[in-house]
């Protein structure tokens, strides 16, 4: 097949870009042609909460990436659509996670489809965004009515998509492993590289920090008196995408300055194995969720997880097998952490993670996409 992916990719940073790069490599390894058209402008600076949208890491090997789509310029959408239309790919593969991108992606999709050859499939991270804004439904509807089929990565997103569009082929295919961050690093080497004391145990909160990710719940849980004086530290590794003052104030309120270690910056790909190598337990105390790329990094590095029972997280992390699924409340998060260390669950959960990770191979995702593509063809007959 000739495939063009339209969405974030190198040199943009973050989970969707990394996903698209890795997915293209998988398709290419299977004998397909998969080029990527990414953004010349993804977010206007005014709308981007982080310090930079770009990575300084190397481009993915073997993937042709062109920067072309301007998310706010309708004339560019038309030009981009015509360019891809004339190329006549068998499949245009979109990536959607934010209604803001609905107009640009939806317009390109409509133009490309007019060649009567290309099918458009969208991979949805979210249909309903974590942080809702006026106009979200209109922009999302515009995108959903431009596609021929869809891939969702959790039942929650499947349900949300059916509210907008229920007459296209849709397949649930879990987020694959993020296996492109290098090899595992031993605990000893990871702690040494990060300058951490090997006599302590470490919880890890990883990724961009936004209100819906529940870091405040974790800090409150970490203040539980049962977790004090047991050589346990919390590593917070990720860039703040909002004001960090409330989290600093919570840390001070509970006298946790010596027990919480902030790495409040974007974590480079090359450093990710260090943080997961150092972690005894990865904690995702989310208040809302669909699925999470962090779980797939943890699976790749074979780390037990504690997640909250929101969105599709329960589908990915079996409770009592790979870790814990708890209510999104500080008490229940603290209870699970206490149980993990008091009852020495690490070896049992690690074995469960090793078995479960086999479900998340990249060829399962490419297989799902091809299956949906074939279904879109069958609907023409």
C-alpha cells in the first residue's frame, strides 16, 4: 500500500509525534510505503503552554517526513490537500486528539478523497478532549464527517466517537508499546546517572503536567503518614503545562520538600530509560483519561503501575496483575502504595507486566488499520 500519514511527527515532540514516527517505521518494515506530512505550524505560540514544540533528537531512520500543513491557514489546507490528492495514496492516515485541528485535517481529508481513490482513516487519541472549550463539538464533527474509518485505542473513545459518527468501520486497537526509547537501564546505573540514593525506593510520575493528570492527588497521597519515614521518594519528571505554584505549595504544605524530586522540564528521549530504570512503581493518578502513552513506556520497561479507574486505563493495566487500578482519590492511591511496599508486590507485578506487554505489538496496530481499510473498500461494492 501507499500510505501518507498526516499529523505530528519529527521535529515535533510528544507522544503523538513519536507514535506516528514509529508507526511509519512499522508499515515500512512490512513492505508498505509510508511517508509523513507533518505541520509547518502545529500550534500558534499563543496557544502552546510549553517551552518549545520541538525536539532536538534525531529524526526516525528510514521515514520520509515533509513539513507542509499550517494548522491556521485555510489557503495552506487547500494547497496541502491538492498536493496529496494528486499523489493518490491508497490511504491517508490522520491523527486526531484536539478539536482545534479539526478544520485543517478535515479540509485536507475532503479534498484528498475527491480523487475517488484514497480512503481516509483517523486514529483517535480523544474524541472529547480532556479540557473542554466552546466550539469543540462543531470542530470535532467537521473532522469525523470527513473520514471513511477509524481506529480507537480504548472503549471510552469508541463510545465517544459513536456519538458523532456511527456509520463507518471502527476498530479498537490498544496503544502499542513505546519501544523506541532505547534499551532498559539497570536500577543501579539509572540511580547513579540521576544522582539518586540507592538506599531509597522511588515512585515515578512522568509526562507533561496538566490539571487532569491528578498530580495534586498524588502529592496528597504521598503525604499519608503511613508513607513517611520509610525511605520513599517521589520523582516528578515532566514539563509543567500550567502554573506550577499550586503543586509547589502542596509540597511545602505537607513538608515534602526533601522527599519530592522535581525534574520540571521536558525529558529527552535519551533520558527516558533512566527515569523508568530508577522507578519502583509508576503512578498515573489521572482525573480523566482515554488511554496513555506513559503506560506503554512502563510496559516496555517492564515496570508495575498504579493507575486510576478513569477512561480506558483499566483496560490496559489489569488490576492485581500488572499493578493497581484505584478510585481517583488520594486515600485509595495511598492505600495501594502502602500495599505495594508492605507486601512486596514488585516481583509478582513485574511478571504480570512481562506477560501482558505481548498484547501491544506494533503489527497489531498496522493489522487493525489494514482491516479497517479493507472494510472501507468493501462498503463501495
